[in-house]
């Protein structure tokens, strides 16, 4: 829950490759689109030797060995996490009033101070730098605990720790940089991430903030302005993205990541931004006027800022679904108690099918949210630089959207008491359950750190990557015919092997699971191949124009995400049965998978039966003013 990102999706980020010039046809793109695409592509990770489980789903591959057995947290690691969570939980319960924070729009100074004393600003920082040195899994558990209690505190801690200075510094900082900054951060120096700009959003090619080197080369002089910088009004340090001159003096200026001390002359918080929810969010507009930053404050290297930003966001995105899981668990508790307590028409409302259906879906979705998040966090614990691009994006996309549905359903179940404020409920002598605050606070989650629309485009880009490597150059009309012919031969060999495999029956490669779960696992493998075929058929049908079919691509992404959620859920249910004999986990997994299969069926049908073209044309007419008469009768 950190940086606000725009919901605009005018900039396609789908069909491309590590070298965008030969791989895709950019001849019909505007200069701005081409520049943004090429800058983003240049910052992507090097070519993978093997797809991850989530990315493989789009190619008909199911690397079940990455998921089964479900990675259990080591006892020592869990004990360390438990000790911190116990202290954090006591503090939240006894000293943090989320309704008071919401009412005043401020987090009390003593609360922030106690968080510093607990080490909450250095959860993942190594003990040698003064931090707690906890794992990614334990950090996600802490985010879950915070998310269940106070959205404002969750935003403060996670914006600092997930995408603020600590994460990129741990990943890319030099030893000298770590020694210089991490001890201050671990003690509670609040940090922030500065990327977004007004009118630019996250489009790197249009970034206005720039940094020019001084004559002696020892410093860079920053000028520009950043918008929606969460923690910006409280931060002592920022990780900031700015354009720097191209080294050869030619071509586009690259983006560089700087660590900026907010005490530096020329750093000015212009204003604090206020929002519908998270009313104590310390989010602001920050202006930079001739700010001198030492060259040694550059992260990773000059011109490598986008790689820093993208890599940081990959891991940072995991905090959101973790916090959303905590929020969803709290909502489930509230809904369960009310459904049992409240009576209508002679029975508890939970006995009525309409409410019971909501409760069942909520419980199954909470189980899936946690399974996906813990599975992905375990990959980071195994390898700090693990490729979790697709998994983290899926967790963020699916978890935030499900959490919003769960909060909304909780309000519906509580009825008028859900819509009424906690203060009003308390004044009337009822339990002050702040569902309306939770609803306001959680609405931002599908926008934070890349909107759902951006996440679908991001995942679609990764899904298409193997196809673009195999045959993307064939579609590029900017290449000479000889190069395209050579690419066509290469693609022919690839698809001659790959395509027939997608039609073979599912017979091998399945892990051993309990019989109630086995049919769902076979479905995942079978449907992954169907997804791979469907995506290939779409590429053949649309060619280079596929990148414009954003709604269609979104359906492919949603199918793959549901398959990933199913797999994580099945693996965790199997693990809980083996270790704790929890039959309830099997019931939850089966319920979730049955519902997911229905959603997938609908998505596949919509690949061919849809109104995408007609809706797009109507939207253009609306924007063009053809339907302004619909707006008559309102105050302008």
C-alpha cells in the first residue's frame, strides 16, 4: 500500500521483447509510445533460462515441482516471526485506535515512536545494520497483522519498507551505501519512493524530473516535481527516479535512481494530498530545485533507474496482497459473527442461502489469497533475486480485487450497521465495527502500485514473451524480408514441436495429492494447455494488432491467474492435511476450485463471444461528444 499509480492504459506494454527494435513492429506507434516501450523493455530482467510456474501457465507448462510440496516455513524462522508478531500485536491492540487516526487524519507521535522501538521500520534489514533481519514470509505476516487492524499504519510501514529506500538498497546498494544508510533506516528514519509525476504518471519516456552532473562530476543537480509520494511528508530519505544525460550525448536520456536526503537545500514538500480513505496517509507533492546529490548516492548505476524501480516493485507488490489478506480475514470474522447473531424471518441470516453463499466464497477466497502470497514470499526467502514478476503481479491483482469484494460483501451482510460509522454505532450503544472505514481505506488497493488495468497489461506482456521470442520478428514490418524469412523458419521449428504437445492428454507430471484434490490438479494442467493454444490462436488471428486488444488480453491474464490461485490453494490444502490433518482445508480448496472453474469457463467463452469492438466504438463516440445529450438534466 504505497505509491499511487494512474489507471490510464493508453500506453500498451504487451507485445515486446528484450530487444524491442527487431522483435515488434513499432512503425505505427507514436514517438512517445515507442520511446516509453523501448525504455521499459531495456530495463527488463535478462532472458530467463526457464519460465516460472505462473508464467509457464500461458505456454501450457505446469512446473508443479515449484509448488509441490507447499513450502513450509522453517521452525526457527517462524519462531522469530512469532516473537515479533506477538509484540506488534500487543502494541496494536493496546495503543493504536484506527478510528481515532481516521478521525484526526494523523498518526500519533507516540505510535510512530513505538513502531521505531519495535523495529517495525527495519523488519527485513540485516541485524548487522541494526534491523530485525526477518524473512519475506515474516514480513508478509506482519503486513497481514497490520492490514487487519489499521490501513494507515500499514501504508506507513509498507511504503517505507517495500518500495522506499530499504528494499532497493538491500537489492542493489553497495556495501558503502548500506553501511551509510541502513542503520539510520533501521532506527526509524522514514523513507519514500518518488516516481510518479503530474500529467506523466509512470510513463518513463515523459518523465520531467532531471538531474545534471556538475562540472567536476561529483554531484548531480536535481530539478523537478513528484506527485503522490506516499510517506513523502514524513520521509527523511527518498529513492527518486530522474532522467540523466545520455552518456554518449545522443539518444534518449535514461532514468537513474538516487537516494535523496530530504534535508538537502531545495527539497520542498509543496502540499499534502488528501484522499477518500487512508486519511492519515502522509502523501504529498515534493518539489526539487537545484538539489545537489552526491554521485555515490546513485543506486545500481547511472541510467539503470528503471531496473531498480521495476525490481523493487516486484517484491514490494507482495505487501499489498498480504495486507489485503489480513483485512479480508477481519471481514470474515465480522461477517461470520453477524451472520450467526442476526436473525431475520425466524432464523440466523447465515442460514439464508443468499448470505451463506457470500460467506462460503469469502472463506474460500481468503484461503486462496493467503496461499498465493505465502507461496510467492517463500520464493523470495529461497532466493532474494528470484524471478517473481508474474507471481507477485498475480497476487497483487487477484488479492486486491478479491479483498474489495469481501469488504463490500461484509458491508452488505451488516446492512445499515455496515454503512454507519463506528463513532455513531458506539454512541447508540452498539459494537463500533468500522466497516465503512475499511471500505474507504481498501478502495485504493486496486490502484496502488499499478492499477488492475496496468497489472493485466504487465502480466500479458510476460505471457506473450515466449511467443515473441519464437516468432515476434516475423510480424515486424520494419525488418527486411530476409530477416523476417529467417525468423519464420525459426518460429516454424519451435511451433512444430510446441503446438502438438498442447493437444496431448494429461498423463504424467502430476504430484501425488489426496483424491478430492487430484481432479482439480488435472484440470489445471489440461486448462493450461488450452490457455496456451488460445493465446497462440489469438496471436495468429490479430498479429501485431493483438497489443490493442487489451480487454481480450485481460481475459487471458485472468484465466492464468485463476489457475495459479487454484494451484497454490491445492498445494496448501495438501500440506495442511499432511502436517495438521485439517480436513477443513480440503473443503476450502474444493470450494474455491469449483468456483474458479466456473469463472474460467466464462472467461474462455468470452474470448469468442464478446462485444469488445462495439463497446470500443461506442466509447470513442462518447469521448467525441456524440452522446452528450445523455448528460442533460444535471448541474454543470
